[in-house]
């Protein structure tokens, strides 16, 4: 064979190989790579912050994978009820939920620590605990008991104390109140004689207007304005003792998650981490302006819980924590780890951020 003919033949063969490879890539491989991911949520569709943040996370997973992960998102009530999201994912009927993990405290009290607990951690403190002080490992342990793997995926920051139809001048004023308040905060209210009620967000307004509940907490000015609570209650109390830095979560079915490639698992974790930052930024940007609107436009009366009432919250919280610790070794270890973070990160915060803001505001006359 002549050298020229050999080179020509080799070139044709190589070209045919490239065409064949391209043809194979364009057909079954991509179709086989498509990964369905159903996300169910505890929030109403398009609800500011909570709902839109969950939807933003779902869209981000789709966008980051160039549509390869085919996400179907269902708001509360569209596929299952808000409080059924956990079981839907644990059973493998959906791949992930977005919600507040303290909703599941009836399944194990340690879940509460991974949203918010009374006199607990702020957003900054929670992030430090979860990422660098053993919080994620404890979260993995409790989630693993239910076949889940969870990631931080948003925060509302420090929440308001709630909406009341009467002034709260002493802990006695709480007795007999039916109040929508979930998590361990609800247990604290029960210790003080109130009747805590756990309602998903989409049902609070109607219950408050009808008188089925006398008071409610929800989130803060931005969300509370959207819910129009000012139409049903006059007094808006702060600061909330019950949710000082409410962390939201994406909970994935662990068997499904670990069946993915390592890069796809990291993609989902990265999308959640991004939303964790974005949502908190949005709440900080919006709460101030909506607080002004509640006061100036709607005539809401802002009230601060006095020290006597707050002390009663503290005493009742201590009782609730003792009951949590007695539940199980895991609950006790979670609480002990939480205490270390609250002490160590909190001490630094007092010396740094808290001290600075107090001095800045003093100098500026704020």
C-alpha cells in the first residue's frame, strides 16, 4: 500500500469514528442521564421569602445541571399537605422537601435544633455550629434514622414575638391564649398556660380572623405584612425568644441522593448553600421597610416584651430543655453541642458584632 493511500484511509476511518461517537452522544446517552427530582414544600406557592426561596432553590438545581436534573416543584397542598412533606420524602415518593425541620419534633425532639429553639442560635451562630462545630454530623445522625440527608437552605433571621389582640404585661396574660406557635417555643408557651396550635402558614390568617386562635407568631414584618395579620390583631411584639435564627432545610431521600454521582450530590448541596445566603440577605433587605409600613400605613402598635415576661420565657425554656435531654442520648448530645456553640460563638459575637453595633448606634444617635 502506498503511503499516501494509507494516510487517506486512516483519516477516513478516524472521521467515521468521530461521527459515530457524536451520533451516540446525541441519542441515548443524554436521555439516560436525565434525573427526575420531585421537591415538595411546606410553603404556599409564591409566598415571599419562604416559598419563593424554595422555588429559587428548585430552579437553581435545574439551571446548574443544564436541565439534566429534571425538577418538579410542588408547593404545600399541591401534591401533599405541608406537614406531610417529611413522610413523602422518607417513603421515597418524592426526592426532597423544603421546610422547617422543627415541624418534625414529634418524630424526634432533636429535629427542633436544626430550625430554631428558644434562646437559641442566631443565623451567624447556626452557620458556625452546623459547618464547623459538629452540628451537621448530629443533623446527619437524626436525619439518618429516617432515611434522610439534610442541608441548610435558607434563614429568616431573628423572628418577631408575635401578634396579640391584647397587651402582654405579665406571663399571666398568656394563660388561656390559643396561640399558633410550633416547635419547642410552643412547648414553652404551654408551660406558661397558653394552648399552642401548630398550623401551616396558609391556614393562619383564617384561623386568626375567625378567632380559632387568639394570637400567632409567623416570621417578621415582610412576611407578616403579606399575611395581613394587621387586619386581625393590633399588637406586634418583639423580640421573639422562640426563633432567634430560623434555619430552613432541604431534606433529601438519602438512598436517592447517594445513588447520584459525587458531582451531582455536590451540585445539590451547593445550590442549597447558595439559597441559605440569598434568603437571609433578602429578609434583611425587606424587613425594615415593611416594619415601617405596618406602623405608618396600618397603625400597628409595636410592643416590646418586658423583662419579667422574658424571664418567664427563660424559666419555662429551661424546663422544656430538660425534657428534651431526657428523651434520648442523641437528643442530649445535640443539646450539649448546641450549648457549646451558644457559649463560644455567642461570646465572640458579644465582643465583636454586638459591641460594635451598640457603639455605632450610640455615636450616630440611632
